[in-house]
C-alpha cells in the first residue's frame, strides 16, 4: 500500500480514492457509529472511515468484484459483503443491521479495472475481450449486448447513457457488422466507432460509447436508484449520505434525490411552501477535487461530491 502526505491512499495497483477527506468528513462519523461503504474497491475510503471509528464502531463494505477481496484489512470492525450495492438492505438485514449512521458511495470505476486489459473497460486494449462486467460471474457481457440487442435498443443505450448524437448510425452499423462476424474483442467495436472520431474528438467519443455499454451491462442507473432509496430507509435521523459521481447522468439522479426525494426532480411542497424532502443538503454547492488533487490524480477531474443529511 502506498500513502503520501496528501492523503491519497492506494492499494498497490488498484485505485486512488477520490475526494477522500471531504467525502469522509461529510459522513460526520462518531466513535460508535455503524457506517457503510457501498463501493469498497481499493479500500482507501474505508481505511479512513475505520481511523475515525472507535472500538465499538462498525463498518460494512460492499463490492461485487472478486478482485476487491484482496484489499480487505484484518480489522475486526469491518465486514466485507461481496454483492452489488442494490441489495444493500437485504444483506445488512442478514447481518442484523436495521439502521446505520452514514453511507458512502464512490461511483467511479476503479483504476484497477481501466488498467486491466482483460476486463474490457478501456478502449486502450484492442485485443481485450468485450466484457465490462463488474461481477464476471453474473449478467451479460458487452459482447452479448452488441450481438443480441435490437437495433433500436442499441441506439437507446448509446444515446441515453453515452449521450452520443450518432447513436442511431452506430447502432445500424453494429447490426450490419454482426451479421458477418460477431463482436468479441475491443478492436471489433473500435472498427465501428473510429469513423466518428474525427476532428480531435477521438477520446471523447470512445469514452462516451464505452461508458454507455458499461452502464447497460452493469445496470448501473437502476442499481444506483435502488441503493439510494434503501440508504434513505436505513439512515437514522441525522444520518449522512455522501455520494461521489463522475458523469452527468449519475449526478442528476443524486442531485434530484437529495433536493426533492425523487429522481425526476419533481418538487412537492406543503401548505406553507416548504419542499417535502427526506433530506437536508449539507453542501448546497457541489464539491469538486482541488487543482492539486486533479494534478496528482487526473482521473478525479470529473468527480462531484454531494452530501445530504436525513431529517
């Protein structure tokens, strides 16, 4: 494990936690609290949480990736749950936990995943498999999405989750190409996308397309909604929810949920004009990494932190 004076902690080769201090500060941890880190990953945030808990404190961590288990510390206060965070309430109930004091979610994909040429998350590895599953034991792969989805459904994936204006053209070409040869490798997809990357927009277009597929493969938006609803139910009054997002789709969901209690952002007011919401915003203005952190960890550049307290 590596650590420097700027509190950027990383399980060697795995992940540098983003907005480490602000996100954990936002949990307002007390010695005997029950805390949850629903995105354990390299364990950087969890180690900071543990450093603030007393002997009676408890930390439950979730991660569906089998590789994350290697980052577990020997701390008896920590319980590792290998599961998607969409099953937050069920697994905590299994561990006889009915309520919690704070929940942290860092929704970014670990650097470990982007740097693994066999996971399919990065377009840098042309010979890698089109997988993109966080849990390789379940669900459909990116290759299956490309080979089996109807043209209209593919277009929706690229438009809704990648915000690609060329979504219909891309879907049309994918369907035409798979009739001749199924998609298996990253290079197969790059052959389709390359014509749309002219004018210095190569990385942006590729990143948007890969993001769209990853979100669809892992059902990320549905899982996020389910986790947020369950976290709201589990939190005690005064409990904190600290969430780091990395793209506008996630951030919009979290922002709306914190402000209005629903994902559409529909405002419901009482007789006196007060907004009916289960939360109080801790930070009215979104928190972003400092220039210093962005220089140390360029992958933090798109991160946004929002913190809310349950009424």
